[in-house]
C-alpha cells in the first residue's frame, strides 16, 4: 500500500497554476464578484409590464417580510395598518424597525444595505432623502444600475396569465426582454381551479367545474396559447406542504395529463415550489403564509413517472432539504434550487449549501433572490456572495488537503456552473 509521499503530485484541471490554501478564499470572493449571476426566480417585472414592477424606498420598507416583523414590535393592529396610506406604512415601519430598534434582522439589514449601495443615509429618523433620490430616477436606467450593483445579468419573472391586471397586459402585447425572462405561473389553474375555471371558460376554453370532458385538452390549448404569447423559460407552481402525487384531484389530473406533458412538448422545465401553509394568519395578507414539511414521495413519483421532463424544485421547509439532496442523487431530471423565503437567511443558507456541495458537487442551483422589489436584488445577492464565499472556499481547501490542486480556472468554472450554466442548460437558454 503506497503512502502519500510516493503519490504523483496532484494534477489540476483545467491546467493552470495551483493556488495556495491561504489564497483560496480571496480567489473565490473575486470570482463570485466578477461573474454575473442569473436570478432564476423573482417577482420582478420588465418595464413593459408597467405598474406591476415595484421599486423605490416605500416599496422596499413595506416588503411583506418587514410587515410581519412590524406587528411584533408595534402596537398597531393589522386592520389599522392596512387602512394607512403606503407612505405612512413605510414611515411606521422605518420608525419601529430601523430607529426605535436596531435593524438586525435579515430583511431590515437588507434595506440598510440597499440605502448604503446608493450612498443614502442608513440611520436617519425618516425616509425624506431616500424618497427624493428615488423620485429622481428614470426606471430603465435605474434597472441597469441596480442589476450592475447586484451582479446579475438577468432576472426570471413570475407571470400569472389569470391575474386580472397582468393577463390583459400580455394579451395586448407586453413581452419579456433579454433582462427579464418570463415564467408561466399556474397557481390559479392548479391550486384554485374552483375559483378560476370560469375565467378560462370566459376566454373561450371549454372547461367545467370538474375539469371533465374536454377540459384537459382545453387546458393544454391554454398552455400552448400562453407558451406562444409569453415564451416562458419554465412553468411554475407553488404547492402546499400537503401536496401529494399521484392525487385523485383536479390538481393531480391537470398535472399528470396537461401541465407535465405540455412542459415536455415545449421542452421547458416545471418548477415545483413545495411546502407552503397558505394564510395561517390571513390578517397579515401576503405576510400570512407559513411553512410545513412536505412528503417528498410526491416529487419522487413525478421524477419516476416523467423521466423525460426536467423538474426544478425548491422546498420551503428546512427539514426537507437533506432528503431533497438524496432525491437529486437518484433523479438526474431533478434540479434543486435556492434557499427559498424563510430559508434565505445566512445561518440556513450555509447549512443547505454545504450539504448540497457534499452530496451533489456543483450540479445544483444555489440561490434565487425571490425579490419582489427591484432594489432587493442588491442585498439578496450581496448576502449570497458573503455567505457562500467561506462555504465554497472550505470545499476547495478540503479538496487540496485530500490531494488535488485547485486553480483559479476551477473556481471560475464551478461558480459559472452554479450561478449560470446549470440554469441555462435546464431552461435551454443556451
Ligand atoms: O410563491 C412564491 O413564489 C413565493 O416566493 C411567495 O411569492 C412568497 O410570498 C415570497 O415572496 N417569498 O419570498
Ligand atoms: Zn417567489
């Protein structure tokens, strides 16, 4: 049994100078900083979708993550809060979470990081100077500036064809562009058929309350019509923690007979975002959703039944993350992505990303921003780079300790794969 002293010196691939262990973390930070990422799930909108796009300080400060935190630190009731104008809501949140208390939560610190990125005061008593700054910004220029600050080249949207405001914008010619990729979001069709089958019928699709008769074929036609109109890079749906597949339900039939076959026909992925306990506190509105551990056998059965489909999967429960890695090892058509929503905090992002690297190498998509307000991408991606620098550096140091040299080219390739080419390949963007 030869000892390590007789082994050939470690060979790096691709060829290039081997890095010293103490240089690794800086090289990782450099590559994370200079490679523009693809933000593959957001709630941002291209300017062509008009007022749907949220941006500026009052939207940043009234983000639903912050509204949830406000009600814990203020005596205001949700009813009183919802009756206030947006600027008064923002003033109350700023005073409560940023002045009377240090903004140490992830979402409050994010607003501080955004203000700092624009050179605006971060500890002031009010939002006057920030409001003046944003009021002077021209949206298209501002988007380019924000994307540069965030280090992203493009954002993937969430587009709802049955939304009463968004649907007509697409029907009258709105389109995505090279910075904003569309996604066909199907929550109203798959989760709320009872409330929305009539909307489809009113648009000329012969569907009924039970999704019987030619309903399935007509949903296929609806999907084909919107694929042509929207050119989505994937279809998506958020699903409850109780999601089962197969399931004797309208959702189960629509998934099996319409949505998954349509994705295969159009050669685009289906994104399954599982684990939401919807409206556990309705008084908080958008902030009222909770989380529950899902039964991933549903995901297993979808991957087994549809080996030619590509699935993106993001689970909301921390307790589902390790088993998601196991399933990704079993099914090459399953792509884990992101540290979603309640998981997008450094302590959890570190744990999730380490176990993914240990079990999947670089064959996953580490993060998406889920940004709802344009400027959020600045702090969400700053935090991702800050959290993942030591995580990735640790993986390379372990590799070097175990006998393989690491080069800058390795690091560049791997980070490009994690934050660009894995998604580009999955969505056939290249
Ligand atoms: O369903 C989703 O896409 C979620 O991301 C929800 O929009 C959620 O409210 C959210 O904003 N999470 O960050
Ligand atoms: Zn989202």
